[in-house]
């Protein structure tokens, strides 16, 4: 029985099958990630932060109740949510111990200041939205 069991282990290993009284048989878990080099900041969320800032600025420039409300939602709410998502994603990448930041400026600081500016523009937009709504424009 022991000879038969030991000859079956190469076929059972890695399949997660349970053998009677032996527990789970299986080899080490293989990391199938192909990215072996250093990872940088999530560029997609940096670009999204810039788009959110641009949109909030355009809505503040355009003015009116509709654009100001939309500028508030995008600037203050989506800008803050994008910052939170960026920080979580960047922390997960830093946990991999192969993180390399941009050499010309730290992306974390840039995204924080972009989000702060988007939030301020969202505050500007909601102020003028409230002003338009209370004046009946």
C-alpha cells in the first residue's frame, strides 16, 4: 500500500486531492505573475486624477446650476475617491518590495495635490450652485 501511495503522489500533487489520513497533498504554490521588474505608481489613476481636475475646472468656468453641480460631484466626490483608490493601489504595489517611484517627482505627492485642488474646485462649484439655486437663476 505504501509503495502504491508513493507512486501515486506525482499524479496527485498540485490537484488538491485529499488522501485518506494524509491530509491535503500538493506542492508549493506557484506564482504565475510574469512581471519580474520593478513596478511604478499606477499611471492610470494619475491620469484619471488629471482628467477629474480638468473636468471640475471646465465646469467651474462654464457656470450655471447644472455644470456647477456636475463639477462638484466630479471634483469633490470622484476626486477624493480616486485619491483613495490610488493610495490603496500604490500601497499594494509597495508591499511587493519591487516598487520604484518616478525619478522626476514623487507621484504620491502629485496625486495628493491634484486631489486637493479638485476638491477645492468642487467646493467652488457647489458654492456657485447654491448661489444660483437660492437666487432662482
